[in-house]
């Protein structure tokens, strides 16, 4: 065994070498290279002292440069690339992503990494990828959220004989809501709500909003008791006491029984009158001890409902439902235009919640038809607060049994309090589209809410218009580019007012 400081070098051949290059090559590739001997430390020290290498160390001569190899750039790195084939260049593709093999459902866009199509159809993904068919679209203004909703969640589902119901809040010039052009293109009637007596009406006490009606997944859709209670609480600015809740429920039964006997719909002003001036025999169910006192329990709720009938909700939910609304449900595209309603006050929030509750009960009554329906609410923050927002959220929990997928759009997560119903709607969505955010706090809150991988904050803040992160189920987010046809581009253009020209 040699010591650690022993150096081995090839030994010179003992036999005379043939002159010329052939002899040197034969020695190098032959047995001479394999014969080694130990170089002693003394020889190494002498070589280092005289700055030379022992003559017994064999060195290979530098290769001769060939002119034809020089022309092909054999010895130096070429500035321009060289042509190759897919088989030869296969080793250069070090990182590949698995392409999606899913083909069921509607295409939404392209995966920017693999260039494969992205399918975000909630009804097609249900059961395999997601368990909740509700959808949330989150992003700053001007990032093309509306274009995605109008195409992937509105126009394309209609080709599969699904029904699409839109609560349209965004104003588009003098045409009404943004979806008015789509309604006209599809030959559907726009149901426009206005305060006063000129718009459509959706009765808060419509018999279609069944109280204890059809059960879905063992749960009833919100009925008149929950809906009227939520509207009253929002108007009063506080929760109803148990006595007040009892008075409202009792008055609802009396008014409903009276209307059924007369073969008509009950209206909200009748409920207010019954609370302020109860029928003589209405409190008999409470017994003689509480009958007289119970007549005072409905004072505050009755005054609140009367104020709504004569003020904020006049002509909206205080009269019998317009026949045009029932006829509109026969069309695949149903357009509720609420763009003319004031943003301040309870009117907009109440009418949105009434539409949602009315639709949930209508779908529950015809659940045997197995009709898939999408409800689009682009201004989701309007139904995010108050008691009406809680009713809206409770109805969304019945989405699986109703076949109703609610698509809600939101702007800034950081502006919402931690206990806001809007946050609950966003967290419970099975499919989430995350568009760009200009503010750092919004991007950080988005990444925190959906547990996005590191680096997602920078991606969210640098997303171009029409690009988003798509997250559904437990899979990692997908960087997607939304793709539209020429017809869809024309139908989803909302810049004509800004540009001063028609699309």
C-alpha cells in the first residue's frame, strides 16, 4: 500500500519506441500507459524546487485543429444556434409538465405553462375535482373579470341547455345593465327594477317563496319567515327580539291564510298593517295571559316594513309579482337588471336577496327536472353584509341539491372584515379565479386566504389583463389566459362609453 503523499505516474516503456507518431500512439493506448510506478517524495520535492515536473511524467500532446472542424464551430461556442430534430433535442427538454387528459366540460382558456386547455366547468368538475359548484372571481377593476363571467359562465353554458340567471348591477350608458346587449342578442327580455311604479315587482310574500316547502338535502330553502326577518333587521339596524320574531311569524300566517282564502297573493303592506293593528283573534294562540300584551310586540317591525313600502322599497317587493318575471323563467337566459337602483340604502341588497331566495324556491319545486342553473352576481359585495347576506349564503349551501351554481365577483379582500359573509362566500367556493391586484395588501390577503405557494404574491401583482390564477380542489393554481372568440369579444366589450363609440 502506498502512502497518502505518494504520486503515481506512467512509467516509460522499457523497450525502444518506434519512431514516429504511430509509435507514440501505440504506447499511449497500449500497455505503456498502464504501467505505473511510485514517485518518491524526494523526487517531488526536487521537482518543486526547480519548478519542473519529473521527466518520467508523460504528457499528451495538444490535438491538432482541423480546418473543416473550425468552419463548423467545433472548438468554440457558436453565437447562433444549430438545427436539430425532436429526437436529438429530446434531452434538452429537462422540465416537462403533465398535460390534462380531461375533455368533459366547457373550455375556459389556455394553460400558460403547458399550452393545454383549461376546463373550469363546475358541473363537469363536480365529483372528481370539486364538491362545491359555487364560483368566486376576485381581482382589481379593469382586469377582465367581467369578460370571463360573460363567456365561460354565461354564453358557453347556454350551448349545453343550461339556464343562466343574471343579477346585473353595472350600468352601461343609456342601455341599462351590461348584460342588456347579450339579452338582446339572445332574444331574452330584460326584467328591469326601478323604485316607484314604473319597474318590475318581485313580491316579498310571493307564494313561490315557500314556507316549509320542498326540502333539498334535508334542508328547506329560506322561506318568508327568514326573508322577512332579514329584511326587517336590516331596516331596523338591529336583530329582532324573540317577542318581535313571534309577532312577525304570527302575522305572516294570518296574512297568508287570508290571501289564500281570497285566491290572491299577500303583499307587504298587509303584513305591516297586521303587525300594527293585529286581528282580534290573531293572538288567541298565546292564551288569555299574553293576548293583550302580544299586540304591542309587532310595533317596531310594523313601522320598519311600512317605511320600506312607502320609501326605499316602494314598487319593488311590496306588490304582487309581475307576470313578466314568471314568463322570463321559460327562457334559458334570465336577465334581472337592477342597475337603476340606488347603491345606498337597503333596496339593492334586499332585491338581490329576494331574487336569490325566490329562485332557490322555484328550483326546489321543480328539482325533479334536474335542470342545471347558474346565478351570476358580478357585484357580490352588495349581498355580503347584513342579515340579507346571511340568507343569501344559506341559500348557496343548497347549491348541490338545487343544481344551482352561484358565480360571485369581488374586488378587494382586504377591505372586508374577517367575519364578513363575503369572506365566507369566497372561502366556500369550489372554483376560484384570482385576477391581478395592484395593492400589496390585497395580493397578500388573497395568497393567505387560499394558501397559495410562495411567490404567488408577485405573480398576482404582475398578471396582465385577461390572465389569472385558477384554483379548484386541492390542486396547485394554474396560470391561465382567458380565450374568447370574435363574437364573444364583441358581446363583452364594455368600453364604448369610455371610447365614445359603439362596439
